[in-house]
C-alpha cells in the first residue's frame, strides 16, 4: 500500500509541477507579450484585474501544492531515501519552493501590490520599468517551474529503473 500511495502522490506532484509550468509559460509567452502592446492605462487596469482574479482556491492549491505533495510522496517512500530518483524529486520540490513560491513572495507580490495601487489615469513615471521587472520575474518563475517539472518527469522514469 505504501509504494502505491507514494507513486500516486509522485504522479500528482508531477502533474502539479506541469500545470504551474504551463501557467507561467502561457503567461510569459502570450499574455505578457500582448500586454506590451497596451497603453499604460489599459496595462494598469488589466494587470490589476489579473492579479485580483488569480487569487482563488484552485490556483492556490496548484501554486502551493507541488512541494507539499512531493513531501508526502517522499515521506511515504522514506525507505528509498538513498535512491537517485528520491534525491532528485526532493530537489525539484525545493527548487520550486524557493524558485517560485519564495521568489513570488519577495519579487512578484510587491510589484503586484504596487501595480494595484496605480490610478490608470495618472500612472507613476516608472510604470514601464515596473512592467518590465514583473515580466522578467515571471520568466524566472517560468524557468524554475519548468525545471522542477522536467526534473520531476525524469524522476518517474528513474523510479521505474534500478537508479
């Protein structure tokens, strides 16, 4: 039962990493590019609406869930802690936790709060720089979540092998 539970949790962690990598990639490769074409007032209005509307239970579950599910998967397979897949999956969880969750708290959220404080009719002089900082930070989250996803997919294959 423990191995089956651990493998199920492992698979769920991979799915969570994949959903978030797709979310950040879609935003970076599509939404951010479209937002570059907007005038300042439209950018401020739409970006603030995105920031407000992403705050819901399903997003929070996928955003915070992968490292928690990784921890549960590893806990249920703790007897395999010396296996390479185990170490790599732990690394993917830590990479995501630091590179996405902590990074978001330290970089993206302060920029979000600043953007949400703007009056679209009277933008601050630094609005373009803030937009560009936010876009660069989102690319970082895209890369980190993509790496965590790729590593977690690799761990599935390694888990089935002798490594």
